[in-house]
């Protein structure tokens, strides 16, 4: 685990990328959620005050309302068990999902009746445009090589002046407590700071509109980033 003294970015360097890719493709749902259906029901039934997903949705909806973004076409990248996507759909949003893990993909499509966009974003060749792309606690799991390709893909898929909403572990805040926290586990190739995510997004043609530092109800330190595509 390394820390940049200039921008306070943390990054893990190891030789387990291939192993992690296999986990995400097939076994991640088993390791992380055991039985997907039971995990979904448990999370979706949490009281609103104890639900990070509910807080995320309300916060995003307030932002869209303030920016007067009405009826956006949304793509959620890395949907997992689909709790966020499901909540957005139930609020009337036009949302599609992208999920590489096969059991999760099938659960969202068949059980939650959410429309899929793709399994692997980097292999899709559709020219569909989205007004909003969301990605919650996903990008930190990508190696730099894959992360850069995904950000380029986001930019291509966003409509003119399209908005990107991402959530990431907040490295500097978590480091004040302990480097043994979940934010720094080895499956996180990058653990961002406010400064480092601004630098990265600027390099890929995005203007950061707003960054919120949040200590969530699940006791995770989080950065919520709103960025806009620069044409």
C-alpha cells in the first residue's frame, strides 16, 4: 500500500489482478453477498435512516432537481445486487444497468426486471447516449489500465453536457482511523482523495461540479463526486 505525498492518493500494488478478475466475473456475488436474493431483501428492508442506498438516491435526486435535469436516461455501471438501481427505477427513473458478474446480472434482469445495457462495458459497441452515468463503489476495484478505458467509455456514452456521478472510498479520511480499514483492502487498486479524483477526471475530459465527503451510516468514509462531460 502506497501513499502519494502530493495528492494524498493511496494505491495497492500486487500481482493478484488476474485472480480478482476471475472473482468479479464468477464468484464475487457468492463471496460478498452469499445468496443474492436474501442479501437484496435484507438491504432493501433496512430503515431509511440506516440505509446508505436510500441516502444515496435522495442525495442524487436533489442534485438532479437543483440542476433542472428532468427525466434523464441513466446507466448504472457495476450494479451488484441492484439495490440502488431498483430504488431509482421505483422512483420513476429511466435506468439501465451494466454488471459483469453473471449471477448478479441474471438477478437484476430476471428477478428485479431491470433492463440490462451490457455485461462488459468495454466490449459493447452500441452508440446509445445517456444523460447520467452512475457508478457506486466500483472504480476503486479496477486496475489503472481498465480504469482509464472505462472513463473513456463513460465519456463516449454520455450525451452532450452529460453528468457522471461516482462514489469512491475516501482514503485520507479513513487513514486517520486506521490503514486496516476496508477502504484499503487489496481489492481496491486505488483509494482516492478529493485532489486525486479531480486530477483524474480532468485528464479524461470531465469538470468536477461538486465533491461531498460523507461518513455513511454503514461507517464507511465516502467521496460523492458529480462531474460533467466537457465537450
